[in-house]
């Protein structure tokens, strides 16, 4: 009798092959069939194919939609090599088998899905607790290697296996890599693994059970299967959403008792659960790497831009000073030195903001005089404000002692008040700071009559290196300020109308009481508003 196979064409992925056994093959939608076809056009038990001499005979089992042989409807027909059989919307082709007759079971991806769903739905089944324990591991073990080792341990407890491997596809090279190994064989004995079988299972997305491993051509002859005494083996793919991400291989060692098909079904269901977990872990790792590289690139570009702008100022100031020395012109020296002095201030501000932005969370908060901090900042920015005709106005409250890190709040106020002064430099203006407090919170309101904030800029206010000042800004000031205030458990509210100034209001908690929500009723309705809140463990992210 000639050996034949039915080859099922698949739209995506490799075709699937089904060897014709001596007892024939049943085709249908039910999971009990040898070839399971998931389609509403396929009946539960649709057709049967039996060997008949050097040919095959196919019979329709009173299906709803019948069968077609070589494109023609048929109730019964003889099949030869090259003939086609249509069952519902699935097409199978008859080919001669190139493999020796083996005791084996094969579960394709569609059958695997059906088997898994049936196993999960069978609340009284003996195999459901094993799947439940596997699902529990996915929710409690987050290291992938430890998870796979625990899964392998679970398989050893549930099935009579002696050796096992779990492999996953290396995203960089595309080759399967062993991630977990377990064996009950004597220590020091080599553990065989057939790469041919692994490639067969992953390439065809089929789970395979063989009960005669020593004669199975899918094992590499060079791997000395006979020497290792393997009698029965199973291998199941780890399916992800779009591709196979690995495989599970187990064997019986030298034990002569073969695995039943039910063991392959359980291994296949476990593999489906593990495959999604492995793919999720790979995606998470890839996303983290992409975000890290993107953040490094953004930070490098931002720093390079800031430093380049500062160096341009230093070079210009130095050229003026050099020319003034040659001409002995003190007026030009003063102009050059003013440019150099401003550039030195910007370098200092950039370095301080970088340190603040990368510094760990606050460790100590003590009662801090907020009024004194504002006055200290005014002392620093006053010379620059006077140079650009900007008035500084301060309305202190009664003595305010807010639990805070004074150096950090000073840095936040310096950034905001400096920004306010710069916003008024074009035509002059007024910067007003108003402080207030009660038993729940301290409020610091910083108003300016400057250029305001454009609507498209408001969503990016707290992004690192997203400066709104062109070449004169570092893009770190507001990001650092938002980080500092967020670490204190506070928030920043922003109001602005382009061309009509801006208001930044800091809310800092006086204790453990929650912050009081802002009163929207007293805010101008035509001004843009935004609340900036940054979690302490996520510096640099707005909202």
C-alpha cells in the first residue's frame, strides 16, 4: 500500500500535512476528528478518508455542504496523487508521503485552539487545574527565565516526562535559544535535543507526539537518539499573536511507555498560555529599549542644542572683549563682558537644572520661610530685571513655614521668576509674586505681563528640552520645577492668554491633608489653563 498525506493549504503560514493512517482519517469541525477544520461550512463529522489499495477513498458523512473532488461535487470518490478535496471552504491535496510510517499524533494551530477552549470550558476536567496553576504563575512570576523554569516544573508534575526543554526565539538573531532545562536522568548524562524536530514544529506550527522516536526522521541522526534511549517524545510550539516565539520539548527517556494523545493536548494548551506570556515579555523589553534609546537621543540633542547656543554667546562676547583690548575701548569691553556674564549665568542654570532633574527623590523637609526664599530670588534676578525695564513686585503673607526642602523650592522659584522676567524683556513689564497659606496648603502665585504662552505650547510645558524661548532657553526649567513640586506632593496651575501674560500658581501641602482644588469660578474664562503634576518616580513627564 502506498503512503499518502493530505496537505491543507493555509492562507498565512506553512501548509499542514496529515499522514493517512491504516484506519483512515476523519475530517470535521469537532475536536475529536483527526483533521479539525474550524469553519461554519464544515459539519461536526464531515468526511472520512480511507486507504484503498494504492489509492484513497473519500466518503461524505451526510454533511450539510457536501464535498468536492477535483472541483466536482461527490458523495464518494477515489483519490489519487495530485487530486484535490474541498471540505467546506478548506482545500486539501493528496500527496505521497516522504516519511516512514510512524506512530504519531499531530495537532495543528486550529485544532490546538479548539482543544484549549474545550479544556478551559470543562470545569470538571482533570486537566483544568494544571492550566489554572500555569495561569497563576503568569501573574506571580515576572522574571521570564524563572517563569519558564516553573512552567517546566509544573509539566514534570503533571506528565510522566523524564527530560524537558523550553526554547524561545532570540529577537536579535531569530534562532531558538534554550531558556529552561529539567531532567530526571542521572546527573552528568548528556541531554539530547533534536533541532530538526524543533524547526519542524516551529515552522509548521504543529504540536507533535511520536511514540517511536528512534525511527523518526525528524530527529537528527547525528544526535544519537538510539544512544540516549528515547522512546517517546512530544514537542509543542509557543504561539504568539502573529508568530511562533518558541517551543516546549519533553521526552520519556528510556521508559518504553509512550505518551497518550491526551498528554500532547495538555502540553499544547500549556504552550498556548506560555507563548503569550513570552511574547508580552519580549514586547515589553523591546519597548523599554526603544524608549531608553529615544530618551538618550532626545536628551543628547537637547543638551547639544543648549550648549551650542551658550557657546555662541561666549564666542561673541570674547570677540568683543578681544577687539576692545586691541582698541583700548572700555565701552566695548563692558558690552562684551555683559554677554559673557549672561552666558556664564546660563551655564550655571543649565548645570543646576540638570542636577535637579537627575537627583533622587527628596529626603528631608523642614519648616521653610517661603517669604525669605522669594526675596532671595528677587535679589538674584533684580539686576537683569532692571536692565530690561521689568518691575518686581512682592506681596508676602504672614510668616509662612511650609514643610519643604528649601534648596529645591528656591530652585523652582528661581526658574519660574526668571521665566517671568524673560517674558517681559521685549517691551518691559511687571512680575508680581503673591504668597499665602492656611493650615492645609501654601500658595505662591507668580504673575507677569509678558508675551504669554501659545495654545500649541501649553501641552508641552513640562517636557524636558521642549523650550519655548528658541535659542535662549534650555528647556529644563519647567520640567525641573514640575518635578520638584510633584516630589513635594504639590501641583502647578498655569493660566495664560497669548500676548497678555501668564500666571503660574504653586500649591504645596502644609501637611498630610489633600490639596484644595483651585476655584475655577474666579479664573478668567478666556485664558488657557493647565495643571502640571509629575509623579515623583517619573521625572520629566507632564500630566
